[in-house]
C-alpha cells in the first residue's frame, strides 16, 4: 500500500493541505477541532511526519510561509478595495525572503468576527475600517494583529501603523506661511473622521504659532463610514459660500483630504473664485486618480501609501515572530510634500 500523502490526509480530514502542514509544523496556529480531526486521521493511518532534517530534496532557505489576513471591518466586499489588494501584492512580490499568503476578509459590522480569525486559520491579521467591538477584540485574543491607517480611537489596544496626521497639518501650515499667506483657512467636509480631526487641529495650532490668522470651515459632524466617503456637492457649496463670506478672505487654503477637493473647487468656481488666482490650496492627500482629474494641480502632501502598506506587513510579520514581546508599538509614516511640475521647475530655475 503506497504511503499516505498530505493531500490524502487533507481529503480525509476535510481540510486543506495547508492546514495539514500547519498541524505538522505549527500546531499552535490551528483551531482545536481541526487539529483533532487531522491528528485522528494521521493516527488512524499510522502516519508519522518525517523529521525536517531527514526530508528529501534541497532545504529551502526561505522563511516558512505566513498566512495573514486583511480584515475590512464594517464593509461589504466590492471592487473599491482593489487598491489595497494591489498594494499588498506588490509588497509580497518585492520581498523574496518574506513568503506570505494573503487573504482579504469583510464583515458588515464591527460586532462580527470572521470565522478564519475565530478559528485561528491565519497567523495574524491587519485590521482596517471601523474599530472592532470590545467583544470582537476579546475573541481575537492573542492572535497577532496590527491596525492599519488612522486609528478610530487613541485607545485602540494593539499595535498600529498609520500616517502622521499631526505632521500633515503642520507641514500644510508651514507651506502656506512660507508662501507669504497671512490669513489661511482649513476646509473639511468630514470633521468626525479621525484623520481629518487630527490634521485640522495640528494645522490650526501651527498656524497660530506662526502668527497667521486662521479660520476653520468645517461640515456638520455625522456618522462616518471610514471606508467609503462620498463627497456631497451640496455640502461643498455651503462650505465654499462660508469661505467667500469671510472678510478679509483668506488667501491660503488647506484641504486635509482629497476625496472632495474636486467638488469643493467646482463650488469655488461657481462662486466666482479660481484656485490658482484667488487663493492657493494645499491638499493633505495625493490620490493620483483624483489629483490628475483636477483642472488645476495644487501642491499636496503624499501620505506614502506604499510605504505604509510595507510597514504594516513587516510589522505584522515581526509581531507573529515575537508574540511575547510586551508593549504596544506604534509606527507613524511622515508625508512628503509634492509640488506640481510648474512649481517644481520654478524652484529648480
């Protein structure tokens, strides 16, 4: 009778070959019911894994593959999240020594824990979107996890990798000050969004420190879907009107996020103001899809998304390899000022 293969064990135990491999090599990562099922099949077949040093074939110098998940909390699966998966795939391919198997999970509410996490089918998880409920976090237990992008509350009880929102606001104020603006305004439609709130506060504080007159023109606080923010043209019209009514009107404008800048600039034009003539704007994000569709390209602060993705993956891998290291670790990635080509050429000249 030919020896039983891992694929045979997987079929009999009704699990994947990867799960059988984890039972053999990393049993602490396998849910109890699956672990028992696989071991029962192995025991019934008298299957004993060959010790690693006696296995045939070349011994790989690559690290053991890690199964990580990205959990979008409070989101239904849709194509708008392809950008994140694309970034993860680029990160995966850019590091030959780091072998990763990545899955993407979605839950409609922060009260639902994906089955893959509850059953410990992965080695670790990156969390993005809404903050999971306390009950979910308790069920997550000691499964290595890292928050990605701006935390929803500063009390989030785990490691995190996020943009440096304070630096974003300060850099915007410094830029407008360096360009001789004495009166400035910050305009935002989503003051309840944690990243916006942090950037607005940092901008206002820095502008005051620099001796500038600063105005905050903010939309109404409202429940925010942290994964899908859709600009509302009517609200942009209201914010543009409030800006026009200021006297004297500010000449420098900071827009903390770029998802509604096209709508805002349209409302400004309808009010008779032109962004490259009547005021100078700086954006707190640089989304190429949005940016290159504007009729005027203002300077922007690139949050360096590719670096953020690489950092969160690297940190999760580190946390998986160092599960007993105490302390909550936070990593912030500073933004980079990006000037439009015309302005950059002037500086070189």
